[in-house]
């Protein structure tokens, strides 16, 4: 008999969510984390006495489009979200500034103070790409198969045969896309900065969707957990433990154990072996 139904390599937010659903369904789960704290890039730590910092993700956006918080009852484990508005703010060297609000009309007026033409460009950008942004949300909530991806991002987004030329915009980097769409560097820089939070540089091919996601900010807004970003992952950890899940910290995984061509467990750096019916890696693909 195995030690667990599922063992997880790493206890970042994605692994925690997956483990929480399994634990809620009655499966035996164990998360093995190399750091002394769970959360991966969604952690809040006190690195200066009296001051706590979000070390990775800070603004919570995509989770607002999912049922995760309600499904797992995370409010019962200490999670409280605060709606943030304005969403983003950028000061410029010429003493002007630009604020992005959840309300599209208010944002339009802000941008018009810098460039009336770019205010119109912004309204057009939101209107034209909102269907794709909404389809991206739908895609995240479906089983990840090529067919489902094609259905959602193609047909449901309105980017069918009549708009096939727009695929060129989706396949390019978000830097060139924003320079093509907006005239002023202030608007280009702010939207580009928001897209860059997902990781890729602006010149990377296929990165345009990180900017084309922008219309959803005006739908769901931005939220932050009271107490810091890490309060989400701490609530997930408490929920898992309340459902008899096990979390091991300070336990780097040395290797994945295999038998007859399938993963059957993990071995930690100090030689401990944990067996399971399934092994789930929450680590980067190169690390795995």
C-alpha cells in the first residue's frame, strides 16, 4: 500500500489548489516543499523587522474568475480579499501620471489627459480584444486539450475565418503590438508593464496575449488578500491540513521514484521516500 494517494513536488499556489481539491474529495495528499514556508511565488514574508513584503505575485486577478475560493471555503481558513481601485498607477518624469481604474470611462478620461487619440485607441483596444480575453478565461476553466483550446480561443472569441488576419497580432510579442496600437510611450509602457508581470519580455513571440488579457481588468478588477498575498496560500495550507493532508517543509525533492515506467513516489534530499498512486509536480518543467 502506498503512503498517499498523491504526493506533490513543491507547495506553490497551483500545487496547493490541486491538493486542496483532492483532500476535500477524501484523497490522502502530501506536499513536499524545499523552503521553510509554503506558497512558492505567492508568499508574504517579514524581511525587515515590522514590515511584510509580497515576494512574488501581489495582485490577484485570474482567481477572481474561478470558483476556487468558494469551492474550497477558504474564507473559513482566514482568507479575506480586498477590492483594489484604482488598479494601477504610473508616475512619469514630466510630473504627469496615469491611473487605470476598473471603470472604463474613468480610465478613458485619464488617458485623454495625456493623449486624446490614445484614449480613443484604448477604448477601441478594449472593445476589440475583450472577446478574446473572455475566451482565455473560459479556456482556463476547461480540460486542456487542443480541441477545447481551438473551440474556445477560435470560435468563442470571434477570431474565426473572417478574422484570421488578427492571428498575426496574437502570435507576435506584446511590445510590437502595443507600439502599433498606441502612440504615446506612457500608455505603451503602463500596459506593457502590466503584461510583463506574467514573465516574458516584450519582444518574445507569442507573448501578445499577456497584453490582450488587459480588457478583463475592467471586468473583474484586482483584489489583494488582507495581510498580504501569502494569505491565500496560508489559507490553502490550513484547509489541506484540516482535511488530513500532510505538508512537509524544508524537504527538497532529490528525485522522482519510478517503477515499470511510471512515477510511484519521491525521494527527498535526506533520503526519505514517499510513495503514492500519483506524483504531481508543482515545480518548473526544467526542474522536474
